[in-house]
């Protein structure tokens, strides 16, 4: 790993750099999931076992059907999230991701105030709108852009970094670190080094906020108290480490996937432009159709039966969100992006006690970002001289590039 730039020094890199482990170009992801699901809602093994990194063993059981996924995610007493301690604990510390029961409820209560409705409304106008407008300012006069490199990749990390009160010059550095953290199952040394670098940086930021609280999320976490309990420094570090990949990677990928759905079929875009009230539905349908993270992992803690398959205590259970979100037993024409789909529900933000705490922020970011693109880039369409965009990846899915023209 090359030396990191000093604090204050701006770095830049390709959005697809460092992501070989995350993207893993398997071209027929949904076809393979469909074939596996046709044999039953639950299978022994993993349909993509050959793509796993050396630090992550293949799942003993893969959940493919909607009802079976809902059953697993609704039952933390049988299916524990504690397995994430092995997967991500070495780089993130002890986070909500791996907690169960009373510990999870107590820690979630401490950080939940950071996402209250009043703050979300303020962030929308004072932060998210400002970020997306600044990025569009840099491309609006050119008449063409790559919306992945110049927009979807950039705006979520700037939002999270500004929420945390970090210097602008450090935004790309934290994007790099978030990717390296997630890649720990494929490149252990790089992931551990990223965790150490981030920990050292955050220690200085938190110490400063404890001395002089500011109007940012780290200050809020440093001072929050629920029933006499507060967060320790390490708990704050763990939450911030989790926020970076969870809030940056997923939002950038999901907004890119939605843009592919709208731009590759101009009738979809025309429908949304004609009635902006349909944008929230389009966001939900894109989250169902192409989730940015395709799997959630649990560990079975007691012998049980799931979807007709015997699952023994100690088995690793992989919930394929990408498959469950396209289960024909739940959705008609599940492989189609359908703006008229009714009662959309999906597992992209999880389900049950571990439902994503930042889902309302993610939805709001996507809504603000796309409305700004539509308002300020009239005639937005795919660049006819460029390769059509493709959504790729196994564990994470998104387009590598999205070349467009406008005006």
C-alpha cells in the first residue's frame, strides 16, 4: 500500500480503483440467482462460492426467496448478526452491525438521535442540496460528463464528511479508506492498515470536539446521553467507521443504478420528469431491482428448518437480497424495473431490528441529487458516442461509468 497523503493534501483516484474484490465481474449474476431460486427458496452452499475472498468462508446456506429472507431477518434469536464480528470487526471495531439483543437496542438508542427528522430536514437544505449543486456547477457548462466519476461517486462522501465536520481536503482520503475497509475480506493487510489510519485520524478529531463541541455529528455523538449512558471514544470511532462505507458506498451505487434504469429506457425518465412525485417510487423500485449490496449474513445459533432445508447451529446463512428482491412469488415481472409497481417492499435496507438506521438519509440524498440533475441538466441523456452503461458486481453492484450529454 502506498503512503497516504498528509492531512490537508487532496488526493484523487479512479472510482473503480481498489475495488477488484468488491465488484468481481460476473456477468450473469441475476441469471445464476434465478436458476438457484427455481430449485427452492433456500439452498445449501453459495451460488457464487468461487468469488469469495480467502478471509471469508463460503456460506453454508443461501436464502433466495422473499418469505425465507423475511423469516431470517425477523428472528435474531435464531439467526445472529454476531458473525459480522469476524467479517468486519477487525477493521470497524464493535459496531451495531454485529450486535444482538439488549446490547444492540441500547447502542442503537444512543446513535438514533443523530438521524432525527428535524436534523434530516436541516441537512437536506443546508448540506445535501449545497453539495450536489457544487458538483453540478463543475460540469454544467461542458454539456457532457461521466455521472459516476463526477457526481454519484462524489456527493455521498462529501455529505457524510460534512456531517462529521471533516475538512474538505480530506474527503477523497475518506472515500479511499471506506473502500479499503470493505475490501478487508479480499486484502487483509490493506483493510487493517486503513482501519489504523482512520482510527488515528478520528482520535484527533474527537479529542478536539470533546474540548470544543461544534455543530456536527461527531460533536453530537460525543455529547449524546440516553438514560445516563454515553458513548465511549471507541464506540464513536466504530460508528464513524461504519458510517463511511455504509453511507458512502451504498448511496453512490444505488443512485448510479437508478440513473441507469432511467437513462437506458428514456420512457422511464420521461415518466419521472412529467411527474416528479413519482421519484420516491422510482428510488424504491431501483433499490429493489438492483440493490447496491447484494447480501446480508447471519449465523444460525440453534438447529432449525428454513424453507424445507435443515439448518444446524453454527451454520453461516447468506441472505441474498438480490435474489429475494426479485422473487416471482412476491413480485410480478421481477426482473423488470417498473415505475408503476405497487406496494414496493424490499430487503435492501435490511429488515427487523437491524433495519438500516441511515435509510431515510439515503433516500433523501438520492431524491435531492436526482431532482438537481433533472433541474439543471436539461435534455439529460446517455452519450451516444460512449459505451452503454452496465451494472456489474457480485457483492456490490453499480455502473463503473455513466457517460451522459445534456443541454
